C-alpha cells in the first residue's frame, strides 16, 4: 500500500491531481481532483489494472475550486467498526466542504459491515 501511495503522490503531483484514498480491508474509496484529462487518464489506468474489481463512480463533476489542495494523495487506513471515526477526523472539514461526506460515511459503514 505504501508503494502505491508513494507512486500516486509522485504521479499526482506531476499531473496536478489531488485527493485521498480510504481503505478498509479489500474495499477502497478514492477522490481525485484536477484537470479533467488527468483525472480521466488515471481512471483509465485504474480500470485496466487487474487488481481492481467492481469499480463504481459515485460522482463525476466539474468543480470550481479544489478542496484537497494539500493532498497529492492522502492515505487513510481504516480498521473497521467504529475506529474509522478517528481516522475521518483529519478529513472531516475538507470532505464536508466538498459535499462528499455522505459518500465517505456510506463507504465506511458498508466496509465496517463487511468486516464484521
């Protein structure tokens, strides 16, 4: 996982992409912001990678301002159960500003349920 994040930080910085990746077990939730062509290129790579399955786009929209400017790729590991709330604390304000907190909470709730 650390190698993936390091590569993502390097590539995302070069391509002006920002975002975060939350993972719990084998479930992942990722947000990417940046130039449309760069986001599309990364998504295409993700879709072609055989390690990825059941990919679902929850939101694809044009934004006027970035919300995750300081995060070339922020990694949040979630252990399951209620432990995710502490991890989410660092993301809460930017995620709330981006209007995606309900998606994150749904992901974390469903991941915790799967882990139980």
